[in-house]
C-alpha cells in the first residue's frame, strides 16, 4: 500500500475521533518481555483508554526512538508496519523506554462552546477570556496539536530508571513500576520545555483486568511532581495537556480565521503494574 493511501486511512480514523478528548498513546503488546521475544507496541488514538491501532507512518512523526539500558536507538520501521514498534529483545534486564513525537495536526471547532468545554476539561479556565481579548472568532476555532508519548516496558526484571528525554512536554517516571520493591505509588514529574509544570492537571486512565476503565484527576505539586496510587495487575495511561496560543496566531481584526490560534501539546505515559 502506498504512503498516500495509508495516510488517507489514518486521517479518516483520526477524524472520526471527537476532538473533545482524543488521547494518543503507545500501547505495548506486552509490558513485560524476556530476551529473544519481541518488544512491540502500537500507536493508539481514542477516548477513555480505548482506541484504534494504526501502523507506522514516517510523515506523522518527528521522533521515534527506544532507550534500552539508557542507550537510545532511533527507530525506522517500514511504512505501514504494525505494530509500529517491533524489535527483538536483547539479552539482559533493562527498563525499555519508547518515545515518540508527532508532526502538528489541526482540528477545527465550529462550536465555540465545545472548545470551551475542552479547555475546561483540560483545566484552562482563562481560555475564553484570553480568546476574546485577542479578538479571535467564536464562529470557528482552529487548534494545532502535537503528541509527546512514552511507554515503559520491562525487559526481564526491568531494571533501570526513566530520565528526561528532551521532549517538548513529557512525563518522567521517578519510580519504576517493574521494580521488585515498587510500593504501589507511581511518582512522576511533568515537564514542559524541560521545566517542571507546577499545579498542573494529570488525567489518569486505569484499566483493570476485566477491561473496565476508571478515570481520575490529579495535580502536580510545586515541584511539578505527583504521587499517584496504582494497583497491581492494572494498565495505566497518564495524560496532561499544555494549551497555549499558536506561534503563528495573529490578534485583532483582519487575522486569518483558517489559521490555528491555539496549540495543544499532549504528554502521555503508559505502563503496567505487575501482579
């Protein structure tokens, strides 16, 4: 299948997802693998930790890499590969950290109230006043968005520690859920442009073994960190969004309403807690 055909298919999938809350994440086939098995993960997009898997498209990503034992390797799958991430697990024990960042995409809100509900849901109460102060239309709101995702996979015992990866925004796991001494509380730092995000909202999606999903909201502290209780045998998606005026946005009369005025940067972290 040609890249253009694949792109059209993926665009149709993404367009079908409501813009109100459209999470995007790396979904490992297995969160724990042994040497000689496959380290594999799909990209997924959807709501409430349920979404369609789609193949690797190089024009959708600006970065796709995996760190094994602290050593980063850039990934270059073939166009259309599914799972998008698939490589043989090497010998040894290590925490495998896969990261990906996307090219910008756009969404258009024809209903201003829908945009305001999204902004409120993602904890940006000043969005309406800032929007009106900039003289932007309430008939059409164009938003640009990028994704900045990470997943944690245990190779063998999963020994190791996550670290900042230089992403525009990212979660950094300060505890390792695969560690034998893990005590059931996941500590994370939330960064934006390398700086901790204090008092920022984190949305936590908790999938139980029966596939039911519970959603809770948490906040980072003054140091940009949060300690979140987690449960053995469950899978997690942590999600946090930065909403900011788009770099190319103009203000006042005469601006182009077809150009983005807002930009969102979505950070996501997935992992599982062993039984």
